[in-house]
C-alpha cells in the first residue's frame, strides 16, 4: 500500500501540472505577457528654424509706408504633444513656444507730405496651442495642424517716420497669432525621433508712436517657417 507521503507528493505534482492551477497561472507564460498599452502618447522636442517673411503692410497713422522690406534671420523653439487613447491616438493637442528675430526696412522718401522711412529690428516670442492630426505609424508619422495663441513683438533700434509721426527707440505689443503647419516625424530608435516641419504664421502688431496725435504704427507680420529638430517619446 502506498504511503501517505508518496500520495501527497503525487497529488502536489498533479496540481502543479494542471493548466488551470493557481500556481501555473501565477507563474504565467512570459511569451504571452504583454506590457500594458500607453493611454496617451507624449512627445517633447526642440527645433531650430529659418523663416521667410512676406513684405506686408507697415502703416503709420493709417498711412502705408511704401517698399517695406521685412527680413528674417533665425529662430528656435520647444514643444510638447499629447495624443490620447480615446481618439485612437490620431487626434491630439500641442503646446509650443518659439522665438523669431528679424528686421524691418523701408527706404527714405521725401515728398510734399514730408519724409517717410523705416528701420528697426524685430523680436517675436510666440506661445501657440495647436490641434494636431497624424498617422500614428511606428517608424514614420506624417502630421498636420492648425493653431492660435499669442505673439509678443518687440521693435527695437527703431526709426519709423511718416510726416510728423514717428516711432523711435523700443516699443512692444502683444497680439493674437495663428498658424497652419505640417510635417513628418521619423523614429531613429523606439523613443528618439527627428522631424521636419513647415508652418505659415501670421499676426498683427500695433506699436505706440510718438508725435502730436500719438497714432499707432501697425505691422502686418506674416511669414513662412521651415524647421527641423529632435525629440523624445515618453
């Protein structure tokens, strides 16, 4: 007759080998275990940019300054993106901040109404909130977006004149800004990516001028921006 110890050992082996046993479920099959899927895809990135302003209106007291030439130099920025699970990680939001530097020029012209001229340097610091639409590929992610926000424009070393109205020195303004953008991300590793982007950005500044009527100097600033950068996926 089998001893009590042997029967106990056989019973333990049968329980351990059973596919429905608690012990077997506790150990699990490593091949069948998958990491939990992220509920939100998060991206942080920085970029450098070049921009190409359009020669739009510069006015002093409502009168246009002819042959205005707006030139760009360089810019840089940082942005944070989030794509939540309830949009299938296709539709998301982005917050970005970037700065641009440039200049405003118009030749000196003397006529019966007086002298008209413009020169000065412009810095624009922008905070934008974008709605983004993308293809969530593993290696390549094209995307488009549209956004609005605020732009702080600082015009310094300025000499803008039309007749007896003038703006000299430094002046600043905060204005509403808008943009349309599109680009593509390419993942170098599972987390690290590079990207290229185009955007069309616009805003309108209204600077205080000197002179008897304290009229406004207004600048319609619109520019094409091309940027490239590097980022990290969390």
